[in-house]
């Protein structure tokens, strides 16, 4: 399982690094979370420089992709050279966007007839791209999810964990990072936000028997 967190120059640390931390609560040998960057290193909006762990050409092979946000998102979204390299496939990948990352999904045509969540600063840009913006922290449609507000990034991470490892695994990951004394409330609120967008659990029909016949 490879989860790539797209992280560009001017990235928002809360978007990329908080999601990275929550996702890495899954301790499995085949669970691989990377900061995916177009360059060897990228510097955040607040001057923090990190090393990229995967490259854009590895995106098509990822099982899940989070598109982070930052101060240069509009510039990136309008750069054909970068957009052309972002080959995302919602038929086989989980795709999530944080805040202004929704603008990149819009440019890729992945939000056609799909509403999205984003931060208040990015809202008019996403609307100008023809996307309905919801007044809520999280929304998902099929394999595409969006979140609005920096501290909604754990919701995207929890959604990916719940979709791949189950809801209990998502609860455990959130519980670890939640504030002491507020853990149960924090986890409940987060799960309440993502649960409506998780696949419905299949329930087996109860056995029936007709009069005089056994179903066993």
C-alpha cells in the first residue's frame, strides 16, 4: 500500500505532515507513506525544508494520493507541465485533496458534478473553477474526498485508513494523536464526519425457514 502526499513548494505543513503522521500509525510492512514532490526538496510556506520521498512519476502506481495545499497552489494548478504529470485514476486509487488541493482536482477534471470542501481563502478559486463548495469540513464521493481547513487533514487520513484497513484502525490512529482528556470526543467527531461517506457494510440476511421445512 503506497500513499503519496503531493507536497509542492510553499506547502502547508499542517496539511502534509499531520496527514503523514496519522497515516503512519498503521504499522504494517507493506504500508508506505511518502511526501511526493516534483523536486528533491521543497520548502513550506513557513520556511521548513523537507526532502521528497517519492516523485511525481510514481503517482500512477500509488494506491492512494493526497493533494496537499500551499501558497502556490493556483500557480501549480495553472502550470500545464505539472498538471500533465498528475495522472490520477479514481477507478483504482483513493484520491483526496486538502484545502486548495481541491483546485488541482478541479483542473484535472475530477470534480465534475462533485461538490468539494476547501478552506475559506481557496473557496472563491475553487468556485471559479466551476465546483460547488460545501460549508463542512469533509466530503467524499466514491473514491474522491476533500477536506477544508488545515486541522481537517486527519479526516482525510482517517478516511483512507478506514477505506483500506477498516474503521477500527482509523479510530485507533486518531485516538493516538488526539488531545489527552478529549480523545473519545475527538475520535467520535472525526468518525462522525467520515462515516457517512464510507461504503455500507454488507449484512447477511438471517436464515429463514418455511413451515415444515428447515433452512439448515
